[in-house]
C-alpha cells in the first residue's frame, strides 16, 4: 500500500513582527516549516533557501529512504546559505530552523533542527515527535526548569542548533504511517502561544487540514502571538494518484 498526504498550510506575520521570516511547504509527500533567524531580511532568505531545497522531494514518488533524502536536501541548503553569507557580509549569521516530514511508501521520514516542532495525532492521542534544540530545553533536560517554567522563560527562543552554513546536528527518525494519521509541523510562534491540550482539541475536531491549520493560527493570534505563526497540517491517506 502506498500512502500520501492531504495537506494545507497557513502562515501569519503575528501581532508584533514587521516581517515574516517563516517559510512553509505543504504537498502530497512533504510538509516542512523553516523559521528564519538573523533578522530582516536574512532570516527570510535562509528559511526560503531551505524550503526551496526540500520542495523537489515532493515530486519524487520513487524515494526509497525519506530520511536520507531530507538530510541531503538540507545539507545542500546549508551550503547555499554558506555561499550567500560569504558573498554578502550583511547576511553573515543568518540561519533557520527546519522541521520536515516526508512520506515514502508506508514510512514517514522526519528531520528536525531548531525549535520548530513536529507532532503526530493518532488514535486520539497527540505525540510531540521532536525535542526543541534550545537553551531552555537543555535546562529542562538537566532538571533545572519545569516545562511550565520553560514556557515563560525569557531566553526560551535561543536555539542551540540551526542551519547557518556551518556544521549542525540534526535529529531524524523513521515512522510507520497509517491512514488516518494527522501530522502537524509548526514554528514556535504556534507552540509558544498554545498548550498541547489546545493543539489536541483542534486536531481532533477539525474536519480537514485547511480548516485545522487556519483554526490553529487564529487561536495563536487570539492568544497574543508575538512571533510569526506558521502551521502545516497533513492527513495520511491511501495514494490514489490524485492531486491531493
């Protein structure tokens, strides 16, 4: 059995920022979010470079190893970011997070760098598939902060890994997909604004990915989102060769 994604994405500048440094892709095989860092306009450029490097994977139905494909695409994007920084010193230091899920056959490859997140909603249970690459998460891991304290910590947005044209460490995994699974990839503009319980409620009650993504972004804005908010939602479906 071959599976595909029925996906949709919504992005919003948020209530404070003057530009949107997030980039997103939602297709039949790939969903991905990249959250740029380094300030305007460099963050926008970095996130755009990564998403453009990943996008061709959506058009390749013959991928045997989705994790390797994601790693190769992001590595190429990392080199493009390095070249951009070397050619224009005003772009030095730019970078981006990335969280991407790619379906191949009955498997989903996941690649994660930074603090954008990936979730799986299956059998009425929401599971966070990624761990934030952040200073605050490291304090949680050491038992120095609770999760509740981490959510309001003033340094919660400091990432410890990013795609910046230099060496980075990614986290990858391979999941067995099932028809009926719902996937969520989002920037920290969503996860900072909403609790997991709120995400669960919307994911279980929304009929389609487009409505779900729109509802999540609207809720984040209602909660006072100070950052860009970007969401990609995808339902795993049997691949009938249609447009998704």
